[in-house]
C-alpha cells in the first residue's frame, strides 16, 4: 500500500479540467492506497483573498471532493491550515532551499510578471507544497503536468536533507497525467482550461448550470475544415472536444471519430453538451446534499485529527534530526 498526497487550492470553483486531470485520479487511487487529500488554503493566500469567500471556497472544495466520490472512510480529507505541521515544516525546508532554485520556478515567474513587487509567499509557494508532501511521507503525488517543477524541487529538498541530516524524508514521485488528459480552454484551445481566465465561457465549472454548459460548448472555438478528426497541432479545438467527449463517455477517440464521420461540428457539440450535463448532474446533486451538512464539518475535523497524528510523528523525527527543541 502506497501513501498518496495531493492538494487543491480553494480558489474559485473547480472545472472539468481539475476533475478529469486530478480529482478522478484521486478517486481511483483511494481504493488501494492510503490517501491524504488536502484543501491547501494556506497556498491560496499567496495572492489576496476575501476572508469570507475563502472560508466558503474551502467548504466548496471539500464538498466537491466528496461529491466526486472521495470516501472519508477510505481517504483522509482535510484542510491544510488545521494541521500546524505544514507551517512548521515549511520553515525548516525554507532554510534548506536556495533562492536561486526558487527563482527558476516558471509558476513564480508567471505569477509575479508585470508586478512591481511580489509577496515573498508567492516566491516560497513551492516550499510549502514540499512541506505538504514530505510531512506525510508520501510515495506518490498525483498532479497535473504544470506541477512537475514543484515536485522536482520537493524531491531535491528531500534528497538534500537526507544526505545532510541522515534519512529523514521519503523521496516522493509525481504521477502526472497523460498529455491527452489535459483539458484546454474552450475559447482558446492552445491555453489550458483555468479557474482564473476572465472569460467564463472558457471553462465548464463542475457546478455550472446546464444552460451555461450548453452555451460554452456550442461557442467553443473550432476550425473551418469541417471534419471531425483528432489532430492537436492543426485542430486543437476539435481535438479538445474529442478528448472531453472521450473522458466523459468512456469511448475512445477513434470510436468517436468513426461515429461522427461525415457529420458537422454542430452534432458533435450538441451530443457533448448532453454527455457533459449527464456526467455533472449526479456530482451536483451530491454536492448540494453535502455542502451544508454536519457530515462535511465532521469529516474535515476527523480528517485533520488523522492528518495531525501523522504530521506530529514526522515533525518529531525532523526536529530530532535537526537538533531543534529539547
Ligand atoms: P489548480 O486549478 O491549478 O489549482 O489545479 C488543481 C489540479 O487540477 C492540479 O493537479 C492541476 O494540475 C489540475 N488541472 C488544472 N487545470 C487543468 C486542466 N486544464 N487540465 C487538466 N488538469 C488540470
Ligand atoms: N500547487 C498545487 C496546484 O496549484 C496545489 C498543491 C499544494 C499541491 N500543495 C500540494 C498539490 C501538495 C500536490 C501536493 O495545483
């Protein structure tokens, strides 16, 4: 049995990219592994947040975790800031990370671009992520490709500290999604679907109404060739729709191409609307039941207690290795 850790930030509602790229893997992994799934609220304050909205988003993400099928009996679901070990280990790792390696992180470069000054938290963000992972002795971290560099840094920190202080951390491995599993923006299929893109029609939120889903898919950018064929280079829009269709229907892309031979984009889009709505409706129903329930707060409090017990053990080991405390 492997130890799994992953986290999602409580910023805005999750979209189908998050679901197909991350959450669906989380659900599969819980069957045969010991999983820790975290709502990483401390990561989200690297950019300004409205406190009331943040609390509400934390509960949204946790409820969505459960709505997509995470089972609190199988997986530990919790909120990062409820376990103090994350912040503690973060500091110790910060003292072992180099400013040079942090300044090479592409996510930092992107997020600090065009800003006169960036919060130090944005710069140190990957260290906190390393702390999340190393605190639980995670073997495997399922994440999107965009997190590859952060996982590399986590591994470097673990190896560096193990070499210097003796065996302290498990060196984790990233489990990245296949290239085709990346969901692209509907309005611009060369960019990935993102929570923060200004155009609402660029994404499909897991909690979106059928009418919004329909609008976004029917307006999705395609091309003028008129042939339904998978070709990421020349037909990124249609290829993206085929990927989404395949992911929700379980059919292979080849099967779908054959099914729509000789048909126009309109019929593919129309069917994709139906398939997407059908996939999201049960998730939305469960979300409604869970979001305001006692079960949600109980799950998170129990999850935090379970996580804290593991974190305390790791921190005792780390402090002993570093000669901290008594
Ligand atoms: P984020 O929305 O950046 O907080 O990402 C949460 C998780 O979803 C991470 O594992 C991401 O890599 C994954 N993810 C985010 N956007 C996409 C996308 N468009 N396609 C596939 N996976 C994604
Ligand atoms: N940085 C990740 C993202 O933006 C979220 C995250 C924080 C995370 N801590 C983590 C993911 C630990 C995996 C493991 O998607």
